């Protein structure tokens, strides 16, 4: 006498570490809204500049030239990154906590911040920063 049995379970397709698609058993994990999207590149560079400055201050690294060698970047690029520390502290904080990018390009890029970093007056920096934030997004 034949016996029939039906087995049901949920599956979903997910990406593994190497980017390959893999079938997983169970419902997909719900993404936490706080982790949806990517951290803006400028926020990562700001954090890097703060960390690098700390390494130099503690004497773990001799100077920015050594940091450039260790990071496999040019000294000029290291200077561009470290110039982010010339921003007013409140602007640095805002840069660190920019909202995640969920679609398209980051709203603010490092090249757009360079002219603001070159200004020594923090009041002028704040005005320029507000103008940068108030501009319409790129299409």
C-alpha cells in the first residue's frame, strides 16, 4: 500500500560571503532599519582621520608619511583625508552621523568638503556646510 507524505518548509535565496547565491532554509532575516543601506564614504573617511590622528598622537606611528605608506596611499591623499580634521567639531560630528545611503550616490562627497576644510573660520565653515546640505540632490 503506497504512502504519500508532503513536507513543507520555507526557503529563501541569500548571498553568501563570496557573493554567490545560496538557498537557505527558513524565512529571510528581517533587516534592522538601522542597518539598511551603507555608511557614507565621507563618514568612513572622517572616522579614519580621527583614528590616524590618535595613532600619531600616541606615537604608534611616526607621522602622516608613515601612515600613507602603511595605508598604501600617496602622501597627498593622506593629507586630503587628514584635512577633514580641520572642520569644526560639530561639523565633524554631523559628518560621522550622516544618514545611511539606501539608494544611489552618497549625498555629500569628500571633494565637496575640501573647500570647506580649507576655510579656517569655523563660522564660515558652518555657513558653507549648511549651504552644502541645503542644495538639491543630484538627479
